[in-house]
C-alpha cells in the first residue's frame, strides 16, 4: 500500500510540475498571451455592437450585441487554447526539450495532459476575462448553465488537443501560422460568430452546417441566451466523440514519439 501511495504521489508531482511549467510559460508574457486577445475581443464587442448593433438591433428576438458575445467568448477560448499548445510544442521541439521530457519518468499520458491543460488554462482565462468585460458593457444572461459548462469544457479541450496535434506535426512556425490563419480563423468567422446561419442565402446556409465550429458556437450561445439552430444533444455527443478521438490520436503520437524524437 505504501508503495502505491509513493508511486501515486510521484506521478502527481511530475504532472503538477509539467503543468505549472506550461502555465508559467504563458504567464511570463501575459501582455501578449492574455492582454492582446482580451483587447482584440473587446474591440470586436465595441465595433460590432456600435456599428452593426444600431442597424440590426435584434436577431431572433435577442439584442444583436448579446447574440454576438457568446460566439466571441467561444472564439477567444478556442484560438488561445490552440495557439498556446501548438507554439509550445513546436518551440520545445526546436530547443530539444521535448526529447528530454519523453526520456524522463513522466509517462506520455502525463506529458499530454500537462500540455493540454496548459493551453486549456490560457484559453479559459481569456474567455473568463472576456465574459467579465462583456458583462460590464451589456446584460449578458446565462440561461442554461448545465449546457454551457460542459460545452465550454469540451470546446477548450478540443482545441487544446488540436493545438497539440498541429504542434507535433508542424516542422516550422509557418505551419502553425498557416493552420491558425487560413484554416481555424476562417472556420470560426464563418461558423456564425457574428450572424445567424438562417439569414444566409442558399447554398451558403447549407454549407455552414458542414462547418464543425458552427455547432460549437451554437452550444455556447444556447448556454448563454437559450437560442440554437441545431440539436443540443447531438452537438454535445459529436463534440465529445471528436474530442476523445483527438486525445486518443495525440496519446498515440506521444507514445511513439512521432516527430518528437530526434
């Protein structure tokens, strides 16, 4: 029994150390990793709320700026979780630090969870600050917290895993920038952050339903304002399955040391 306790304690210490290192990494440059995304989201709220809100007024009976904010919170969570993990892993690959970690007593599962939760924490902090800032500007409701909490957790963990996957497979920083600029951000913007898909003409309305981020935005929006254009149960189930599949794939890559070992 005592041996089991010691083993468990050692695993906990290793994991906590790895996770703390990831958090310390982005907190050392918090003006860039937290301040800049928060300012960007604040500008989105101000510009779109003032410029479009006065013209559109309401969408589906909801004030336009209130309709937009859940998508902005989801966007800030996802982009920051992705950016943190993809850049962290690629940076440590270049420095050779990742090879030392793979050779350490830490298991691939401990390493993967530490990276994942590092990105998750950065995304969560920015999303929480975005929510607090938005609440000062508008009366933002929380209609379905039992949907909102698992939805935000799954969104954050999904993009943390996606960041890990891109970081592992990337060979240079341009690969990460390409994935974020030309794939992730367009999918988010076209997923309905600033509009309702029902307003789009065909075939764009139908095409929007092939965008996986459209369902994530609807989950978060439903949690806040109670409006959705898709099935909540099916969206949660699909997001859970996709997150689990990404995690399993990343764990396999870490176990093999794919593109991580020299």
